[in-house]
C-alpha cells in the first residue's frame, strides 16, 4: 500500500540504517529466501516512498530498550497517527503519551482494509 501511495510511511536515517542491519542478517536472509541484493532493493523501494523525518527533538531515555527509542523518536517527530510494531508491550504506553496509537501489523492491516471500504 505504501508503494502505491495509499499509506504513508515515516522513516528517519537511524531507523532505515537499523532496518538494513536487521534485514540483512544471515538468519533473516535464510528465512525469507532472498539474497542481500534483493533485500537491499526492497529497502531502496521502501526508502523511495517514505516521508523523511528529521529528529529535531529527543526524549531519551523513555523506554527500557534503547533500540526502541529511534522508533518512538521517528513516530513523534514525524507526527505519526499510528505506530505499527510487534513490540506493542514496550511502546504502547509511551507512544500513547504522545497521542500515537500503537498496534500490531495484523490489527493495522484490518483497520486499513476497513477504511478502504468506506
């Protein structure tokens, strides 16, 4: 949906670097059955459609996991309505403090589908 312009993705430089670092790990490459060049092509496509977010304000530390901080900072600085993550437990309360709704990908997908039918 983001590639079609029907959903806005926000990304900061640190977040994109983290995506690349995680998605090109050997164990992830093996599981998805792609090579690093293919994963990088997907990341390039995602980067092309993302709205870039400058991190003007930092609120660290707000979370127990320092790796989650860049996710929160990108969402807050980008004015996100939603933060879609599998790590709801760690991000939900703090994101709500900034008026951001946190949900897992399946829940977000259902919501997007419901909104598309309206």
